[in-house]
């Protein structure tokens, strides 16, 4: 139905434009930017009073990197609409990026006269004053901007960026801390903060910040290098700077009968300690224990090799070919060339891996990890491979709170439980992408996040129990229930993204109450929508971080050139142009023009990983290129929306639908996966029980 509406709107637009060929917005989405600009220019000639075609043509040219032509079109649009503050503001930005600060200032000032609280004009004016070295006015206008976008981490980041340029490090430090409070994953803010600490001689704090960068951007070259440099200067042991999370013995055993039904479900195999690309980290050794005691048996032989008493910690080591089991005294107990099973000695017990900073896999370094079911350990080529064998429903108890916040509206937790369960079925039935590694799913976002028992929460456990066995189906078969953290206001159809297949229920639609849906239907509206703070199910202040819905970063030319050349030898960067976009605005094709070579990147994860050292939260972005007077690139301003691939269910939007509109989980699933239905799988009871 929504799809039909969109098509109708497109047709309306077409007939209004009097076009028989592709409408200009379609040309824009396809990345034919010059053609789109000409088509809009023709429209402008046909209707001499209408400013909008000129504004649209300007946005197309701007995206193509032709800022001079864009600004002259914007000036012409002003002749048709002299009272429009948005046009003045955008003209100001074009001039700012062309290093015409006097021209930019007058455009921003006019915008603010026409509309006193214009947020982009406030930011623009601040940026102009920063370049004119006027500290007082820069900060004054940034403060105004902060009042207009209070939850947006980008505000504090830009403030900090300017404080650092003014060498006001104390102020920069507090702005960066504020940015990180609003967006914990803001790597670009963490790096300068670490730099400030190092400059002040606070080496422990600096080291800690670099360490945390690696949480979000594993292998980050600057952070890794700096940590090595700082290691000799630390006043404490790394474990004291970052004490690991320890699991303590529960005072009361949980009531087993409540979970009895769940433990009748089908067992699955989950690869533990994987990175976001789905590969298991290197387990050179592991520390094992259980509050209930453990048994160690051979998988093939079934032979009992060891009984580990409650609370006693043993270790397993990898010597290149086998797994060595050592007792608490460090003495070798056994050595195994094949898989072994480590099982709790009592029903309902768990296996615990004690954290240690000497383990190479970061998953087992910063926190103790606790698993229901049992664990299979095998000698692999790179280390000990860890698989958690666990009943589907018990696994879900750890998935739902790893994927969404347990304090979110209850119906959205149930929706998450149903689609996570459906994912398990899909992965099991196809043998899965991890077939070679010998498990059905890994425990990272690559499949779905699963942090084990210690993250379980009452609300999410109840959501799993209340939906027990329920999955989403399409024509009687499990549906591909993809999901993502935040779509940014518009979901993407799977068919639009390279390599995602085409499922009829994975559709593109505005993530908003259909009654309010007003889709951007031209480049101008799209630009205002992305750089503004529009209404959407996933724009849900108080429940969803504003920094997941809208974000920004500024990347220096030097850093961007270095990053791109790591993957593609294009030489000095000259331009970056988003070409093809989905109707949702997500970039599906990105052109990067270097002095030596031009490349086009089309894969979702490659586009996200290319622009900066930590990957972009999504492909829903615009990029503005800021240049010096001589035309050389100074830096890149990226304005983005959403977190994740935007296909299937928007988790933040589900929270919004449940919390803002009181939708039940069935209606939420119907909104994101139209034409699917909920079916119930019956788990076969185990024989003898
Ligand atoms: Zn995976
Ligand atoms: Zn959304």
C-alpha cells in the first residue's frame, strides 16, 4: 500500500513536470547528476516564478562537486524567493566551502534575520567566524546552535574542533567529553581527547581512551601506535586502568522450572568471540570456571577427562596444534588434538571464562563471559575455537538484551525476540554463512549480537517467554528478518543493495506514521531532511540516542587521503561524489576521484569503511567538501543519518512505534515486513523427558 502511494506520488510529480522521460529526481537518484541538473534547469525555464527547480539543480551540481555553478543557481533562486532563509543558508554553505568567508557571512546573516533560530545558519556563521579567527563570535554562535540541537553529539564535536584550533584545550576537553556522553561510539571525538590527555601528561587516561577507540574500530592505526608508545609511561597496570567486568556468584539460584520449557527447544551452535566481520578472535589461552563445577569430556570418545570443582579456575592453552588443559596449579592435565566438551556439572549451570589481559581475543579480555548450555573447544589453526552449544530459546535470552535496550517499550522487545528467533531458523536451514567454521551463527553483529547470560534482563527474558516458538513467515517459510539499529527515517529495500537479494517484504518506506508521511521527493527536500531533525519513528528522544538518528563528522584531507589509499592507490584525493542512491537516500555507489585514479565503490560495507578510520554508521549521508582559496581540499564534512543497513526492521523505530503509538508487536512486524505473518514452531520434546 505504501509502495503504491510512493509510485502515485512519483506519477503526480512526473505529470506536474510535464516530463515523459525519467523525472529529474529519478536521474538524481541514479547518479546522473549533470542530467538531473539540466532537467531541473529546463523546469526552471518553463516556470519562471518557481524557485524550486533552481534549488534542486543547485543541489545536484553541489553533489557533483561543482560548487561555483551551484552557488550561482542558488543566487538566481533568491531572485524568485527573496524571503527564503533556507536558500540563504545553503548559499552561505556553498560560499563557505569555497573559502568566500565574507560572502558566506552575509548570506548566513540574512538567513538569521529572516528566521532567527535557523540552526544551519547558526552553525554556518560560527564556522565563518572560526575561519576569520574570531573566537568570541565563533563560540557565541556555536552556543546558539547547541541550544537548537541539544542532543546532537555533532554540536559538541564541532565546538571541540574549534576550541582545538584556537588552542583552548581545557574547553576542548569538556566538549569532547560531552560529545562522548551523547555518542559513546564517537571515535573521532575520542582520538583528540586522548591527545589532550597525553599532552597534559595524563598517560593512563590517554591510554584508556585509545583502548576504547579499539573497541569500536579494531586495529585503528593511530590508536594502536599510540598505545604502544604510552605503554612504558603508565603509572598502573592496564588491568587497573581498565578493570575487567567480573561475574559474581548469584545469591539465589534462578527458578529452573521457569526456564524448563525453553530448554526443550532445538540446540544450536554459536561461534563465540567474533569480530564484526564474523571471524573468531585469536584465543591463545582461556580461563575456565563454573559456580556449579565442570566436566571435560572428549567429543568423539565421550570419555571423561577431568572434573573441575565449583569455583576453581583451570586454563586451556593452544600450542599450535592441540589444546592443553592445565589445573589451577598450572600443571598439564591433558592434551587434546580434537574437540572437547566443557559442561556444567548441574542442570541450569553455566560455563564462565574469566577475563585476562593476556588473552589475544579482545572478547575475553575486558570482561568475564558466562554461557548457558555447554562449550565446545577445538584446536584451530589460529587458536582455540570456542562454540557455545545451547537451546535456541535460551540463546535468545542473551540475544534480545544484546540487540536492544531492556528498558525499551515492551512490545518492541517482543518484536525483537520474534525476528531474532526467525534469524536462527534461516541460518540453521541454509547451513549458514559459518558452515565452514562449524557453527550456525557467530555472536557479533555480523549475525546477531549475543553476549551470553550476564547481560540477560527480566524484561527481555519475559519477551522471549511470551513469544516462545514464534517466528515470522512468508508463504509458509521463515522470512529473512533483517534488522538494523536505526534507519535514519527511511528503510531500504533489499533489492537496492548490492548482494542482498530481492525479497518482496523487505521494502523501502518512510519510517513514520503513514498519516504523517511526507517523503522527500526532490534533492532539495532530501538535503533539508538529512541535515535537519525530522519527525520519524526512530527519532525518539529519551529512548534512542539522537546521535544514532543524525550524526556528522569532519575529516581532514590528510587523514582521508591516507585512509582511502590504504585500500585503493588513487593518490591525493580531489573529489568524493555520492552517485546512485536508494529512494531512502542511502548511497549505493560512491565515486572517489584521486590524482592518479578514479574508483567507484558499490558495496555497502566498503562504502561505510572507506570514509574515515572508524566506519560510517550508515550509507545515508551527504558529503560537503571544504576547500582553501586555491581550490585544494581542506576537509570533508559528512552529514549522516541512521545506524546500520536500513533493511528490514528499524529497532529504534520499533521502540518508537511501541512507545509513541502503542503498537503491539504484531503490528510493528507488519509495518516493517508487510505481507508476512507470525507462525509458531513446535519444539519436539526430548525423548525420556
Ligand atoms: Zn556471523
Ligand atoms: Zn527508522
